[in-house]
C-alpha cells in the first residue's frame, strides 16, 4: 500500500508511521523539512502553500492522510488565531487542488479534524449523528476546516474527516506534560474536575485509522475511546498508577496564570469533550484500550501482559 502522510513529522505522524511501517507499506511524508530518505521512508519537502513538485507523489497512492495545521497549544492572540485557521484551510484546499490534478489520484483521503468540534458538554455524549456542534473560536475553526475539505468534490477519491480526541502516547501529545505535573505534585483535578476528557491510546488511534481505510468508511468519524472520563477521575487514575498519593488541584485562576507562563490556553484542559465513537463501534472496531488505568499502565511501562506489537 502506498501511503502519503502530509505534515507527518509530529507526534501523530510518527505514531502512524510506526504502525504502517510494520506492515511494509510504501510511505511518503510531506514535510517542511528537507527531502531525504530515512529508514526506508521518503521525506519530500513541501511548504503546504504551493505546488512545487511534491504533488506528483500523490499519483497512485492508496491513502493520503493530512495532519497539517499549526498546533493549538499556544496563546489565542490574533496572529496565532489567524495562523491556526489558515494553516488548516490552505493546506486542505491545496491538497484538494492537487488531488483533482492527478490522473490516478489517491483512493482514500483522510483529513485531520477534531473532537473539539462538539460543544462543551457535561450532560450529553456526542456521537456523529446527534452531537451538537458549538460556536466559538475552536469549534468554528473545526467547522471551516471540514468545510474546506468536503466542499470540493473529488469523484475518484473517498474522503473521511477524523474527529480525533486527545491521543495518549509515550512520546508526545498530552501525556508527558501531565505525567510531569503529577510528579511535581500538581496532579490534582483541573478546574472543577467535572469536565470530560475524550481520549484514545496511540495504538488504537493508528488501528482506527487503518480500520477506516480497510472498511472504506467515509464522512465524519469520531476517533475516540468509548468511555470519556471526568478530569478528576482521569487525574486520580494517573496519580494511582504513578504512586503519587497527593495532587494539588489547579483551580481556574491558577490555570490561567500557568497557561500565560507556558504560552497556552486553559480551554485545552477545561473544555468538556464528551465524545463517543459511535461509527467505529457500529462498524465493528474493537478497541485494545477502553479503560484509562490500562492506558496509564501501558504508557508507564507497568503492564506485564505481552504487548502484541
């Protein structure tokens, strides 16, 4: 299988590369870095704004996965907000153009989206059918992103928007900073602790992406584990697994102060993402990790069951 991963050098890109490489696929990564061959993976330079020859790589690809977009882990000032939006819209529009130019375009295109598209919810679980889309900066970015993706018809390329939640992995994303906070004694609840966290283990994330390709699932799909968990129980499970008896809770004001210092936004921890994977489940996907304690055992290297990697 020939797989193209646009913007594939970050945490999620590496998770996917690790997974698909095990199955001896031909992998091409579009990167802002230089063109090179490394570990049998071809890295091709692109700037995500213009056609410079990288588009030829899309020819005869089985799968195109686009992860491009500025990290939301920053302060939401006007310049950053603009860059968060435009980096997603422009790269998606550019790929639409490139796909349409291909004599033999990719068979299936999976574009990153986000589970943050749904409103803050402490009451209702959001699935792809009845989930309520909210209206604020982040949710509007998510909607514009999906619109830019689906608006252009690509008759020979199936399309799927991956509404991904917090991916928990050893080497990136939310887990390492949370682990460090807990080690420092700040592993208590954040805010009032009632907000739900929709999460997925990195291995299930990669397996879910492969499943979407295999089953040819199109449209919008939530890439989340089946049991969202409230922040207070999430942090409690992490403390328990790390054998840290106590965690200072971080109230809203404290979080706002801390977020300014490290250059991020409190929304990333305070928003209640209560999202469930209805379409994955309906199509028969089985998760390896459905319980948060098992995830932490695995990521901290405490699980003694043989991992089947």
